[in-house]
C-alpha cells in the first residue's frame, strides 16, 4: 500500500469510528487492527473513552494491541489519569491485554478508584500484570477492598484474589478475623472460591453471612 492509499485508509477509518452506526464502527475498528497504523493511536484511545457498544470497545482494544507497544503503552498510561471513568477502565483493560509488566505499578494506582468499574478493571489488570513474586503484596492490597460493593463487585474481587494463587491464603486467613463482619464473610466466601473454583459464590457468601449473623450489604 502506497502513502496515498494509507492516508485514505487512515482518514476513512478515523471518520467511520466516529459514525453513528455501531456496525460501521465495529468494521472500522476491525480495519484498524487489520491494517495497523500508528497514526490511529490517538483516535482509537479517544474512542475507547466514549464508545457505548461493548463489542466495538473490545475490537478497539484488539486494534490497539496490534500496534507497537512503544506507541500505545505511553498513551494508555496517560489515559489512566483521565477524568472519564470509561477512559480509565478501557485503558486498564487494554494494558492487561498488551501484557507489559512494567505497567504494573501504574495500574495499581487505580486499585481503589472511586468508580466501581474502574476498580474492577484495575483488579483484573493487576492480577494479569503482577511480576513474579509480587502476588502476596498485591493480595494484601486487594484484600483491603473486601466487603466493598454489590454482589458483582465482590465476586470480581474474589476472582481476582483467587487468581493470585497460594499467596492469597494467609491474606484471606487474616481477613477472616476482621472486626468487620462483611469483610469476614467476603473473605470466607473468597477462600471457598479459591479452594473450589466450581463452588457457587452466592451460596458461599450467603452461608458466610448467616454465620456472621448479618444481612446483605446494601
């Protein structure tokens, strides 16, 4: 493809990504990944912040992963400081897919983000990017969020903790002695999920809350 053709392709994809039709945006994101052009990084990242369609966002992440990491990673790290929650969440998701372990420290700055979806994305990304030997420290940091949020939020945290493997065991044992009954119940349900990934999280959490003599956290 010559320079003129590449310029036309770039302009066509950039315009389509801003279109009203989600199918057209999906095709444009696919084209961006099929014909990687570093000039599209800004357009792709900016679209991630506002794209309402899950499938388009997923394709945008794929397209970004197809570009050189030395181009995408700095831009994504900058996006972690955005005031827009979706921008932060999508940047975290994309960084986890790129898999550059050097981004781990930046990812962990959002583990306790005030926006639930951003925090969940940070948990998943941190588990994917934690350097070997750092699992215990990360588990201890994540465990400070035990008891946070609704059922889906707590399940996300439990899965993240369970994904860290054996280093999570002493952390959960300590959390199970917390003076906060919601933390204790969540820790016990997470320990059960770690021991038996096929166990039902809801049943484990309900059992733990019954033992703690508490109701569901609103």
